[in-house]
């Protein structure tokens, strides 16, 4: 039976590649994207249900396949004339709702199911709601038909982006891993960041960032790199809790690291109607800062606690590192070149990058090249892995499409956005705090993709209407949708890392929250200092980036009481105040010269401290 599940999983990326290369159109077939997305969803649901082989699960898998095939065949007729086929469209809506909700229950729990049920109730009984939120009553049968047949609901943009973009990037990452990408990034991390105090933890941070470039998944990042880095950190003297927390925070940043990022980034590009390259460009400096903030904390903590450096034998010669990763370098180069130099869409660029890896890796296997080869079995395994890995994403995006569709149908999304905009006209900062809180609360029970879709639908329009640039608003919401991964009480990535380290889950969650403190501040930079998103001149972006690094160093040292040497109580207070002043948008209250003067003072403090520490012989240059 596992062979059946694997065979189904293979078809998901194959169908995605075929669609992006316009194979149906080249064959003269008139197929809508909703039809292909529905077929892929049906297959993905079957793969999800076949994780166990009980009779009821096999029945659900068969129903899922039948659903996908039925929508593929009948979508054009039903979407244009659902009212002419009332029984069939109602039956379709009921089956879609039941099968997707059951899949959600198994994959992520009941949170989205409860939200969906409340929206259905509002659609039916909205006229009973008092005040301005009062809606218009609609027959339950019509609501169910809408969910099952309308292009703005289940089969809409959310599902299509997951089916035709996210699946392909996961496939690309699967091929990179299959050609030794994970080992290459680990070796590169050890080569460039393994020296000095706390070297193993620095390697973990760097390796997680590099691996996150191609995985886009926080949990899988932990399970890929953490199984190696956590034991090494433990041997260097880090507690199980801190080792797991560092790995969890670093791995969470994989959803922010270009070129792949997470599924939500592709949806962001669709919401804003901008090329994915624009999202990648905007995300670059924040992603680097995210990892720099962790790196600084690890460095200062390691100096304070006299943590050991990495084993020099772990640092391979540069040519050996490059020999392991030449296929990965080729694939990423083709991807980035296709997007930025040739102007291809993200989905077409990643298809050609994947094809280039597959051809080169197959040739390397045939010629018995030591590193980077993939035989036919390995290629098939990469396809199967990609198909299985994307099933949950397709399911979640389909459910999010249902919810977004109901918000559109009832007008609730517009009403809530209007109220948020009215609230924000009194204080944009308070609205941002409220948005951050909503993102963290929703994220306690939902994956980042679902949280972002809800926030982008409800809150982003209000932020944009208040004058915040769309990229800043959406990036702000994406970050707070992601931060729930390390926010107690349900810090899912921290818990995954704790299981590898044998640490207490709740203590690890709190430690991850502390290590990730800077990431809770960074999103406000997107609003008040848009240079961080490269939305201004190159010189201004460089200034914001550099001053932010200095401020993070000052605040971290003030919290720990140690940078390159111990800080006195008065120094800690001074560093905290100056660091906070650099972060604060002084240019909105005072002449811009004041902000530059404060940043210069902060930089001078850090330089003076390092010079003094070097004179005392306490700095190991890295």
C-alpha cells in the first residue's frame, strides 16, 4: 500500500511541472487552473489519508481521488451554472467541506475548522448579529454550493499558488538535498563560522540559515540540521535547553531566507501583484539581520560562559567544500539568474533550475563523479519526497481559500478592515501592536501560511489604506505569523528541537522566545524604517542595516552583561538606552541629524569596547 501512496505522491509535482510548462495547452486542451489544482488537491488528500491503512482511511482516500477527478471534469459546467445543477453542486460542496475539514483535523487540529464553522454560521445567521457587524442571511445550501464551485473559494488563488509555485520550489529543494545540499551547507557553515567561542552554536545558526534557503520549512529544518548540530553544541558545553532553543530559532528563520522562503512568501507576491523577485529582494536584509541577531547572542554568551570552539578538524578545505556542493551552487545560480537576469516568473525559473540539477546530477551519476550524482532511483525518491511534503500545504491553502471566500461572500472581511482602519486612524502604532498580537494568537494553532492568509485578508488592507507601503505591511504580517513557531505556549519548532535534545519542551520554548527577542522588534522596522526592505536608496538601506546591527549588539550585551568583556551596571544601562534610541524612529520626531548622531555614538561605544577588550587580550578575531 505504501507503493500506492508513493505513486500518488509522484503525480503531484509532475502535474505542477506539466502545468507550468503549458503542456495541456500545447496539446490543445482547454483546462482551467482550478481544474488542475482540484485534481492535485484530491491526490494530496489521498496521500494524507493513506498515512495509515485502516479501512476508513482507504475509503476517505478513494473519496478524495473521486472528488479531484469529478471537479477536474465538471468544474467548467458547475462554476458557470451551479444553479442549473442544484443537487450536484450541493453534493459537491458537502463532500469538499467534509473531506477538507477531516484532513485539517488530522494535519493541524481544529483551529481552522472552528473559524470555518463560525463563518458559515455568520453567513447563515448574520442578520441576528447586532450593530454594524450585522450581515445578510443566506440559505445554507447556497453557502455550501459556493464553497464547492466558486473560483474565489476552495479552488481560488490560495490553492493555485500552492499547487503551481510552492510545490515546485519544494521539488527544487528536494533535488538540492538529494545531490548533497544539506551536507554542503553544513560544511560551508563549519568553514566560515566555526571559529572562536561557541563555534558549534555559530555553525548551527549558519547551517540552519543556509539549509532554510532551500527547505522553507521550520520543522523540517530542525529535523535536518538539528540532529547534527544539537549534539555538537551539547559537547561544547551548551545546556540541552539552550542548544535546542538556538537550533529552533535559527531553523524558524528558514521561512524568511531567500530564495525559497516559505509558502506564505509566494502568496504574498500574489496578494500584492508583484514579481516574487521583489519579495525576495525585500526579505534579504531582514533575513540576514534575523540570523545576525542570533549569532551575536551566541557569541556574547559563549564569551561570558567560556564555551569552547569547534573542532578544527571539522573545517574542511575550501575546495573540498565546493566539491561537495557544486550541483547546489549550479541550481541556485540558475534559479537566481533566471529570475533576476532573464526576468522569468518564479515558477518557470524554478522548473528550469530543477531540470538543470536533474540533468547534471544524472550525468554525474552515469560518469561516477564522487559528489552530486543522482541515479534514477534517487530522482524518483526526490519526486516522492516533494509530493508527500506538499500535501499538507495544499490542504491548508484550500481551507484558507474557503475561509477567505466566505469573508468575501458575507462582506465580513471588508467590514472588519474598515473598523481596523478607523481604529488605526487614531494610532497606527496601536493598530500594529494589535495586528502583531492577533498574528501571534492565531499562530498558536495554525501554520504560518494559514495565519498569513488570514492577516493579509483582514488586516493588510487597513494598514495599506493608512498609508503604509504594501510591502512593509505584508512583510510585517508575515513575520508575526511566523513568530508563533517560537512563541510559548505552543512553540512547535522549539518542541521539535527539544525532542531531539532530550530537553524540557516548555523550558525550551521560553529559551527560544528569549533568543528570538530581536525578531519581535524587526517587523516594526519595516514600517518606520523601510530602508531595511530596500524601499529607499542603496545608501539609506546600508545605513539602516548597519545601525541595526550595532543596536542589536548593544541591547544584547546590556541584557547579558557581557560583550567582548564584562559590562558594569552603568555601562549596561547606557548601552541599553543608546541601543534602544538607535532602534527608535527618531527622524519622525527630531531633525534627521539627531538620529545619525545617536547611531554614530552607538558605533563609537562598540568600537571603544572592542579596542579595550583587545588590549586586555579578551577578543578572538573571527
